[in-house]
C-alpha cells in the first residue's frame, strides 16, 4: 500500500518527467502550422506540471487541487499528442494524469 508520502513523491517525479517530455514535444512542434494545437497544449501541460512539482515539493495545501487541474490538462495533451504520433509525450502525460488524480483524491 502506498503512503501519502510515496504518492507525493511518485506524482512529483511523474510531473517532472511530463514537463520535460512536453517541453521537448512543443519545441519539435513549433513552426509547423499543423502542430500548433499540440505545441500549445504541451506548453500548457509543461507549465502546469512545473507548478505541481513546486507545490508538491513544499507540501502546499493547494497541491491536491492543482493536481486535479493538471490531470485534466495532461489528459487533453495526451489525446492531442496521440493524434500526431508523439507517443513519448502522450505516455508521460498519461502517467502524470494518473499520479495527479491519485494525489487529488487524498
């Protein structure tokens, strides 16, 4: 059974990985008009993941609420990335969404 501290660390690590994947994906998408929505969602997702990492690291009382929003953005980003074959980013987003939902349910 995972403790709250384990869930926090798991979520923090998943958010950090997702942030990196989304930043890389966005950089690859920029300049291609067909990839504009993917780039925008990746940038939004990366920003939200960075916020989650910050709040989780300092034990903010707002972390669970922010994680719930992050999960929704990660889901949208994963769906968009799937459309364009950005599988590494989509996978990181799905993992992050899963861990964020677990944090939000605490």
